[in-house]
C-alpha cells in the first residue's frame, strides 16, 4: 500500500495483463454480520481485507463473536441471535457505512447498551430514516450529536411488529438492507412486513442483500420494490462455508483502463468477477461497452480491450450503478462528445459529496464540467488542454482510483493523487495492481540519483526519499557486494584473472530486494553483504569493467512504475545519465569518519577515529582517481553537503528539489 503524502502517477501509454481483484466490500460486510447473527461457525473465503471490513470485524469481536483470521479466510462463530454480555459497549465505525447502518439495526433489535461513533464525516452521513423506522417498531435509539446523524446510543427495545414497518428508500438503500438483515431476529411469531416509502434507489444492492439472506436461510418475499415480507418462523442458518465475490465496483477501474488503454495484442484480464455477478455494479460493463469498451466474460473473469476510440459520449441514468458510475466521469474525458450522468443524488451523501468532488477535480485537469443537484456532465478533454493536476481525494477511495485513469492522457501529463492510502477502504493494493498492468515510456518513469563518496549517508537518504515518494529503491552498491559474494561462493578469484567468469555470474545474478532484506537465490544475504570484508570484496569486483557492464541491464530493470531512487557512485553519470534529478551527497571526511565510528562501535567492533578517517581519505582518493567509473559528480548534479544536516533535513532538501521540478 502507498502510505505517502501523495503519489505521482507517470503518464501511462498502454495497459495489458491480468489482475486479481479483492473481495467485494458490500458482500464482505453483509456476510460478516449474517455469520455473526447465526448459530455456529461460518468459514468465509476471499474476504476483503480493508478499513471497512476491519471496522466490522472489530465490532463483532466486541460483541463476543469468535473471529479467527487466516489471510483472506475468516472463521466467524456466531451469536445465535443472543448477546453474550450485558456490558455497555462503545463501537467505532470509522467511515464505514456498510458497517454502521446494518449494525445499528441489528443492535437496536437485539437490545443492550451501545454507543456507535465514527469519524467526523460519518457524523455528517444521514441515518435518520433508519432510526425513524426502528423507533416505530419499538427500538430505543438516541442521537448523541445532531438529530438524524451519528453518533447514536442504542438501548433495549420493546418490539411491536403488527403494523408494516415503513422506511424511506430514496436516501440510502442501506437503510432497507439494515432492516432486512436485522428483522429476521424478531420474526419468530409473525410475518414482518417492510414497506418502502418513496422511490427505492440503488436496487441492485437490495438484490445482493436478498441473495445473501437466502444463503443464510431467510426467504424474503418481495412485491415489486415496495413491500418485503420476512415470513414468521424465519431463522438464520449458517451456510457453513461461503465465498465472497470480487468487488464489481473495483472492476470498473480496470474495465475503464482496458477501454482506454488496452490497444495492443493483449487485453486487460480481470479475475474474481464475471458478467453473471450478483453485484449490481457489474452492469457498469454495459455502460462501458456503450462508450466503446470491448468486453468478453466467462465464469469469474472479464477481458477488456479498446473498441471505439475516442470513446463515445453517453447519457445515462446511473441509479443502478451509483458507485461504479463515478468511473464513467473520468472515461468521459476521453470521449468524442459530452457524457451526462443522471439520477446520482446519492453521490452527495457518500464518503464525500461526490458530485462536487468529481466536478472539481475534472476541472483541475482542464475539463469543462456542469453539475446539478442530481446530475453531472463532463465534456471531452482535448489533448492540448490537459493540465498536470494534483488531485484532492477527500478521503474517498473511489475518487483516488477514478483519477488514476487520468494518467492515460495523450498529452503525456503525469497525475498527482493526494493521500493515496485512502484506497484502503476497499482496495489497499489498488495502485500496485494498476502498475502491474500498465506500461509507460521509459523517459516518463522518473528517476532520482543519489551519488557520493563512501559513508556519506547515501543509503539512508536514498531509501528515505524512496519511501516518501513511494518509489522503488536501487542500492547498486549491494549489487556489487552480492556479485562478490556469489563469485567467492563459485570459487572465483576477485581479480582480472576471473573477470569474464564474474561478469557472467553478474549478468544472471538472482538478486532480490524484499523490504529491508536482500536475497541471493534462496539465501538471505542481508547480513553477509554488510560486513567490512564484503565491502572490500565489492570494491575489488567493482573495478572490473566487464563486471560493471554486466550489471548495467540489471540496474536499468529497476526503472519501474511509479519511479526509482537509484543510489550509488555512477548512477547519475553512467547508469541513468538522463535522470531528471541528481544529487551528489558529500560530508567532510571528519564527519563521515565519526559516523562510521559510531556505527562500528555500536556493532561492538573496536576501531579508532584516526584510522577510519585515514582509510576514508585513501578510499576517496582511490575512487576518484580510478580509471573505471571514477567517483565524480554529474555535471548537472545538485551538491548536498550534509556534514551539518540531520537526516530529516537532508530528505526535506532532496524532496524540495524534486517537487520544484514537478509540473503540479
Ligand atoms: O556503497 P557500497 O559501500 O555498498 O558499495 C560497495 C562497493 O561497490 C564500493 O567499493 C563502491 C562500489 N560501487 C561502485 O563501484 N559503483 C556503484 N554504483 C556502487 C558501488
């Protein structure tokens, strides 16, 4: 997951390859609650691991459910319709509507002493219609803040179920879903009837609810979309095992990506959800096809290619695909005529006011946008009018994912996504998935080089800057260290006598970097390459020209989306001479000797400052004067003397230079 302040997505020129989507949020949280209300255990496979499901799991644990997690398989031991402890409980619901609404209803019917709170935005999301309906049937619910909004206090009910329960359907379908999941708990003696007042929005989500209720033993009778009856004697039965479908709303980004950028031989293939999904958002397929996408499907997969190009503008009532329809707003930028999305009033009460958010951010890209209370019109954005924009994401996962698609523009503009970790709500690894199926021109994948003498602190600085930007990190010194280690293991001498053999080894070096650890084939060599001796050995192989040449391709292969931080002596001069930012890091020999001294002492290695300083100065002289790749700053490098700077100050300086070079 990218936990950086922002993520710069380079201009993407094409898309191809396979992605496997995480489980559906709507299905995951419904299945968790239904499993909790059953007697016995339910094994849930392919559960989404995200902020919203974690909120639900935490709440179920607080209620006394058994929760055993094993990757994406979670085993729930249910309450059997009764609560085990009578203690007051305070629940924190974050910004998870799919947890807040159904839990409120279930807890209100079960009864107890509960407080339900969330983040500030959750306290602005309406729940009044659900509370009204629950109060009418005898539940005790008080508002702790503003009337009609969380936080809430829930007490013990005295239920009266004789009259139909009325609930408004035109604000959020989650109110009806919440009642449909809670009321089977009370349907022992008599039928329970729910009547929807007003036009029901987002009907497909009710379909998901009914479908899952059926899997848990509850057959709801439905008369149109107005009247739902839970028959007397209904009770929850665990299906024992259940698989969660991949998220159809998440599929929308990759369907759109295929329609915009899969113009080569290979399609974008989406695993985990197919055209026969029970999720309403799968109908996004039809809208995308109308705009030009070529889509084929089989059991649990979709393949998407570019069809009509530019895409075709459409006018669509989006009530049936409220979440996925946001993706159409960004596809509209690539169309030949305006696209109008209608009947989307519910966007205004989601994670953020999504009509406002989509309009504002599309305008930042340069597009002309019109909006009304419940509609949005986005005009095509011609190539010469694209702006490089920094997209504000409003703590809304879908805004972040949608606007990543703006990076496919023909103007070759990068796009900055602010607060990229907000995608964790439903798709924590979204950007990794995106980068795994998109390609960019090499010259558009940014590289920052940090060169400098030994013990100048390059490694620390480079890896911190890489972390701050979410970029890959190439520690080229480690490659020479690994090469020397591999050569010694192969019984080679580290000099010109075996230069060709060492170069052969280097060319196919099975080196891997995983977080902090470094692997040579199946062996973790993180410690072995960090000794003083390994450094000396690296120094020996690094003066062999054939070895340096053999490592060039491997070093180039680190230039991957979204960008690279390359650390080493010849990064800016030899390996990546066209890098847009080069930093030559120095510190006085005295300072470097002192740092190295501290480092060695802390490792229990005894040494003196004077001898270290003499060593460093000798190495500087050797490195600068050697005939092969001598240590020297690139002509266009920024020099940074960090003798008097903290690590943070050095990182800030490099980031400041980097930001100043960006177009945002
Ligand atoms: O940065 P380091 O101490 O891990 O580097 C190990 C050796 O490899 C050192 O002697 C310098 C050499 N080296 C090199 O010649 N070219 C590079 N790009 C990186 C390191």
